[in-house]
């Protein structure tokens, strides 16, 4: 398998594995106190992990302005430092937040806010351009989205962004952005337990990259979560919102039915000396030549394990079929 992939039709080359920077933003919340992060984090370890990933050939980092209410962007910018030109940075806009209280306070889908949000992200990242700018409101109105797509084209002309995308699980919405010449991707949920055939089809037809969030099913595909194992209070999985599947009410942790599916796949995913997580990434690469998984990380050890999947490559076509058979698809 090639260890690099094209970011859609942008001409931008990235490592076939990206790193998702949600977790390194640390704790943040909604106005009701619902946790939106992954719990406490050590910024120095996050910086070391980003730099280790760079050394291991990872050149694509995905964050969002709202992760940690600005904190993830600041940590990523510091970690990249003088190596900024060696990497492709993706961030997102659309959520409104208070950096001091680390609280998401609302949403704004206006073109005026788009420009303000980009200016603020550039400042936090310590850079003068973003490689891939992604709209973060997954269910926004399509007429409004068309205005934002056109505004993104203007930002490309100004050299402030190189390409743009929508983070959404709705292929019809993604197709609205895809009409723009500099739309390069769609970011959506995809993992071995949650296939997205309609979105993959759109990416292949429209020449977009499929950037895969939740490639490890929020940690279920690492094999480290157990039924009945509680989660820390600041972790979004401890009080999962409606969209977050695979977790119970927090006290019970992971959903036993989901864990049973993971167990059914263990042998095929751990073939070739892979860890379970590496096998889950290998499935994504086999699924389509357009996929770019972006697993999260909080430590050097996690960075090394995720990056280690690159050298082991994709599953075979036979293994892909075996996974479908085991899951009854």
C-alpha cells in the first residue's frame, strides 16, 4: 500500500493516516455542563506525541477551533513550530465558544463569522494559511451552506486556505460543497462497525477524499474498553450524546453488543501482527482508495501504535469480505 494519498482533487498529498486532535484539546463543555472533550490531558505529552507522529511519517493533522475551546489549535501550533510547512493542517469552524470558560456557547453559519473564525484559528495555530478548512455544523441548511462554499472559494483566492470540506454524515449535504472547485473532501464517520457506502460512493464519483472520523469507534476498536468499565467524568463517553453510539449511560461504559462485534472481528483484524486498532485502520484503507482515517491520540505510545499501522498496510479483498460475512452485511 502507498503510505500517501491525495486529498481529493486538491493536488495536496498527505500521509494515508492523519491524526485527529480532538482529545488533545482537553476538557470543555456545553452550557449545561455536558462534557465535550475526552478528559484531562498533559500538554507536554501532547506536543511530544505530535512530534513523534511527524518523525514516523504522519503529515496530516485534523483539529477544530472548538476542541478544548481553542486549546487544541494552540497545542498543535506549538507542537508543529518550525515544521509547519512540512504538514497539512485541517481545522473547522461553525461553533461559537468561550475560551476562558472552555464552553461551547452556540453556532454561527454566517459568512461573516466564517472569516472571523478563520482569523482566530490562524492566530491560535501560529500560521498564515489553513490547508483544509472544514464546516463543522453537520446538519446546517443547504442554502446557507452554498453561501459558505462560495465564501470559501473567495478565501482560496486570497490564499488564506488551500481547500475546504464539510464535516457531515449526509451525502446530500456533502454534495452541495462538492460543487465548489476547491472542495477537496468530506469528513464523516466510518469504521469497520459503521460503514457508509453512500458517502464512499459520493467521494469516488466527485473525486473527494473521505476523511474518517471515529475510525476506532471512539476507542471501542482498540480493544482497551471493557463492559462495565467506568469512564472519567470529563470524558464525553461518560454521558454520551444521542449521536455517540456504542456507549451506555457512562456508569456501564461500552455497550456489550458493540464489544461482542469487536470480539467477532478480532482474529481477522489482528492478522499480520497488527494490533486490533491497526487492523481497524487497515480495514479503512482497504475499503476505498479515497479514505484517510484520523484516529485520536493523547500520548506518545498511542501515536506510535497508530503510525505503526502504515507499514502494515491495508487488509486484503478476502479479509474485507470476511469482515462483512462476520458482521452479517
